[in-house]
C-alpha cells in the first residue's frame, strides 16, 4: 500500500473508532462540566464521571409568561443523586427552551428579565430547589437574550446569588461572539456578569447548522479562539470554561438537516462507505455521503485540541454539550 493511501486509511479508521480509554480522564489542571438531559440514565453519568468535575442537568424550564419555572423531574433528581455518588458537583440548569417551537424562546426571557417581581419569584423557587433537594448550584441557560434585557439578566444572576447559601454557585452559558460589542448585542453585559456569577460557560459551538447556515464546522478552532479572546478582554480567565461540541449536523441536498450524536455521525458515514476527512486547522471531521449530504462532527479528537486551547488561554476549563451525545468522558 502506498504511504498516502496508508495514512488516509488510518485517519478514516480513527474517525470510526469509539472512545479512546487512553484519553478518558479529566485533563490535569482543568475543570470540566458535562451537560446532561434529565432523560439521561444514571449509568450514563457513571460512565462519564471520570472525565468531568461538574454535572449540569437540564432539569427545569422557564414558564411561557416568565413568572415561574417547572419542578425538576424524577429523572433530574436521580441524576443529581448519581452525580453526588460520583463526587461530582451537580448543577440544576434553567432553560428558556420551548417544546412548542423547538427553539429557545426570547419572549420568555423578556417576560422574566423585564420584571423585578418575576425575577424575585423565579429566583426564590430555584433557590428553594437548591436548598431542599441538595443541588450545588444553578446553571443559567437563557439563550436568544435581547440586548435590552442585558441588565435584567445580571439582576437575575444576582438574585440567585442573594438567595442561595454562599457555597452554592451560579454559572451562566453565553453564546459566542467575536467582539465585546457582539456580546453586548446578545444581551451579555460581560463586566457585570463577571462580577456576579462564579463561572462563565462560553458556548463556542453552533457556528454552523442546518436551518441557519450552509454546511460548515460546528465550532472551528479559529472562530473559537477569536470568541475566547474577545471574552477574555473583560472576563477573568479563571471564571471561563470553553464550550465544546460533542455532536454533529447533516446538510442534505434537499430538505432539512438534523443533529447527530458522535456515534451516529460515524455510523452513517461508515454505512454509506464515505471517507471521513479530518480538518486539522478546524479541529473537526467532515464527510460527503453518496447522496450529496454533507456531515460535520466534533469528537474526542476535537476535544483534545480544545483542551490544548483551554491551557493555552489559561482558563478555568471546559464544558461539553453533552454527555450521551459526545464520546465518553472518563
């Protein structure tokens, strides 16, 4: 076999392998948050526990009128218990996701963040869950925030801090931008948030996706560096965690694409007989299927490069969306 063909064959094989135990551990000197859906199984948490320090459970949803929040499900409580059994900090994530629209709902955000009364009511309820159920903190995942709701977002984070015991934490998930002004236009008053929350999870993924862009990487390394550099001009590095994708997307020639877990991405490429290509400068895999569908995905090899980026930037750590979709972190 020619050397070039041998290298190509080796790369293709690597793309289709499962998790590599040699890399299955928390990177030294870094914190790692693993996000999980409340429908995840305790076994999934146990399988990933060796590779994370914090488990953030997507367990409660903001009400449509912004004035209330759902109670954590039995599944969320089971994950909290498993997280503690595995000696993980466990956060309860509040989201403004709407099942009706299949997207994050900015109207819910505005209804909450424009009303001091609702901010107080929702913060009281969340702080009650933390105290009564034994969560270690709250993870704010309110996405598509309007620019004029930025002050309310800071007030909400502060209300949570005021109502919870001092040892409990507040973290916030921030959509990536490559400029400080861009962050502000997305509703993130960076200096005020940094002074209020304990951890900032920078969601450097969904750079491209079906429905809002043509085919492209989930979160290319150069774009992630630019977003991180902009954030770090305001937010102290010891508060920042770099968000890492553990999933992929498809872009078919006709119709709408979909999201894929890493194993699913490898599987459809393998079954199609397509050749996966590793894009080193981007840090992701891509392939074109026989029907013209383009696939991009971010896996354990992508994660390793983000570990390098986190160390290079001197930040707190990483946050992976999400366990069960990503390669096992252990």
